[in-house]
């Protein structure tokens, strides 16, 4: 597969990103380019700096050093909503769902569809349920829009969290361990969703511990270790063995 | 954006939730409503006076006196917060309303010239514009409630203080301010418009007590706001998972401040209505009412952990408390038992809900 790595405009470009929490250096000198329609696997052991990097891109906190460019323009995110406005969506590991609300309500949380009734804007329950059902259909997830999230299985919850990213025309979707807590059949579904995002020109960053998943869907794999980027290779040029040794530090860099 | 489906979505593995296992039927509010209906039936047999029009009117009036404040505190409880200052706010708003009304209706007091003048006989006080005194004094009472709500909301949402501690402090601050402005003496609404005030707060319309009508209108509004507006959705989301709410871009600070303001305004309005019924605003009015209000909300199904509650539950909780009080009196049981029984019911209501969710 040809990666659009060096060609064309990058949707996301990081230059020399660094982050310090007091005396702890969590990230140091990370450069990264992600192109439209590219699926990048972000791998690394616990504490390697993956989550910190994702949180910086998602706008949870600003980097101490370095520059973020999105769609060619420099961006500064103060809050997560800033990142979402430019077109970055995140599926969080703990899924960030409100258990007491229905699936449809969670999908549309914070951007509810409304209809005008005189001077008042009321929620358009019907339209939201219909759109949510459509999204669950795309994900091939047997999830009813009116069911409460607290009664759902891990896979259904995942579908709700992913469906949320599909509402807006996101240009970059970051998924934090989307396949960690779900069944084998549902892993297939999530991976095929990633393919669908890719077909539509959406860039995907997949943060995962599961080597088979990364090699199944990613065009490129980035390995982090001790807060630095140690490798950035096309999937065709590497192997699970090499990536494993990069993650553990048996091999310093590639 | 839409991706064509390979085939329509089928639900082979996921059953539909049975109707009796969702919505009202599966909620604590539903069970307590059932208990309330049972209690009505029992009371009907226990006392021939219970279902008389006079007694029912009395019950309706009495529970309306805490139910409006309960609606307000339910908003706060749904977000996972608590407001202990409602009793003090009731008293303070009532006091300010009655003091402002008295003050601006007395010729010679500063500013009173704008509102009243003396008739030719030199004694009768006449309002310059009918209704203005009433409006200004009620707005003054609601105004102080608004300020209390804003301070509560600011401390909790912006400064990040715990709701329990903040509102416990506010309970004391506002009660203290009430004593300061009144010097410990009660005040009573007087002047040319006091009769309007009494009509609006303790009158009877179409055989129904006026506070009951306000309650029904406010509860219906609350139901629409909670279930059919973005704000209501966010109130529930905050109680369900505050972190998720923040991540999805909901302005958590704003929603929190809004619920504490709504709660304080509801308490203020409640205080003003009680003042009209009592005919005065004593400095110790509504002391410890916050406990009745919170108890009613919790019995009706508002979850102190956040995420559940509604106007029907708030009203059902208030009615249940009042029917028990009324029933004990009619059954000639020592009224000191009332408080004990209320405590038992709070625990029983929550226990039944816990057992049910474990079985499901």
C-alpha cells in the first residue's frame, strides 16, 4: 500500500513537541506528520508518552515546547472544544459516556439537534434517534438509540463512543485503545470502521497495545519510548517482532 | 458522509427492553407513586374525613408550601450537588419582600414618594400605580435569592468548593443576614397592596389553593426543560458523568451556576408564598425546612449521587410526606411519631430502589 506520507499536505503536523510536568519530562522533541486518509498506529509501553501526546493533540493541555499545525495552519488549543472545532475527534479509553442517558443522547451530547417551537428551541428526539440508528448501522452494532448506556455491553458502549466522532466532519480521529475491552467479533467491526473512515479521507491515529490490530489496519506505525519517538515506519517495512523490540527497548531506534 | 449499509441493521442478539422495565415503571418515582396510591386507599378506610374536599384542599395547600422549593433542589440534586441553604433563603426572601413592601408603602420613607402618596384626608395611603409596589417588593425578594444562588454557584463551579460545605456555610450566612436586617423581629407585609399580596399567595382559584396552581405550572415547565431542552439534557449529563460532560464541550461551570440559581429562586418564591400564608415573615421562619425539602426530593427518586430525578418525583415525595403527617393527625396518633416515620420512609424508598436495580 502506498502511504501518502511524504506527498501532499499533512492534516496534522507536529514539530519538536515537548511536555514537562514539573521536573518530569513526559515528551521530548516529537515530530509527526499525518496525512488525510492515513491510519497511523501509535505504540509504546505504559509511560512511554502516548497518552500525553494524544492529550496535547486533543487540547487537554498545551505542549511546553514545539508547534502544532493542523491543515497547514498553526493552532493553539486551550480546551478540548478548540481541537474539536478544527476537526479533531477523540474516542477516549474510558469512553466518556453518561451512563444515565440513552445511546442517542450520548452520541449527541453537547451538540443536540433542536427544532424551533416559537421562541424556544426544543430537542429533536426523533431526528437524533434516527441519525444515531444510522450511525450504529454503519458500525454494524446492534444498539438501540433509546436504550440506556448503563444497560449496554462493552462493544455497544464502544459503538456509542465511536458514533459520536462520526457526527461532525472530523479530519482526524484519535482512538485510545478502542479494541481493548471488546469481543473478537466487535474488534472486526471497529477495524472495519477504521477502514471506512480511511476511505472517506479521514486520518486516524490508533493508540493500541494489540499488535495484530495495528498491523491489520495501519499504514504506518509510530513507536514511542521514554517520551521520544523511536521509530516511524511504513507497515510494509517493519514486522511485529521489530516493533516489539522497539517498544521494550531491545532495539533503541529504527 | 453516509456510508451505504451492506444490509439493514438487525437486532438478533439484543432484545427490546420490556415496557414495564423502562421509564416511569422502573423508577423509584413509580414505586413511591404506587405506595402513595396505596396510602390513599388505606387512609380512606382509616378515616372518613380523609377524602373530604376540605381535607384534600388542606393537604394540597400544605404540600405546595415545600414543593416549589423541592422542584428547585431537584435540579441541583440531578447534577450531583446539594443545596442546604434553601430554608434560609426562603426566610430571607420573605423578609426582604415584606420589609420592602412595608417600607415603600410608608410615606416619608426614602424612595417611598415614587410609589405612594397620601390621600386628601392626610391618612389614607394610596399607591401611585396599582401593582407596582407588589411587583417591586416581590422582585426584591427574588433578587436576594438570585444573589445567593449566584454566590453558591460561583463558589461551587468556579472555585471548586464542595456543594455541601458551601451551602452549609450559606445556610448560616443567609439566616444570619435575616436576623441582621430585621434585628431579630419578624416583619409583615403591609401597605395599600398587601391585600393583593395575600390574594396571590394564599387565595383560592377555582377551588384550588393558589400555591398549588403555581406548583403545577412550574412542575410542567420543569418537565419540559429537563427532557426537551439542551440545558436539561446537560443537567442530567453532569450528574451521570461530569468528566464526560466536560469532554463533550458542555460548559459545566455555566450549567452548575444555573442550577444553583434556579434552586435559590425557587426557594425565594416559596418563602414569599409562605409569608403570604402566614401573614408575616418571622426571623425563624422555615428553619430546617431544607431537610424536609431534600427528604421529599430523595423519597421521590432524586438520586443524591446525581443523574436521576424529576418534577413528578419531587411532588410525589412532598405529597407523601404531607399525607403521612395529615394521616397521623386524623388517626389521632401522637404527632411526634411523624418525624420518625419520615426517616423510615426515606431509607425504605432508597432501599426498594437498590433492591430493584440489583434484581434487574
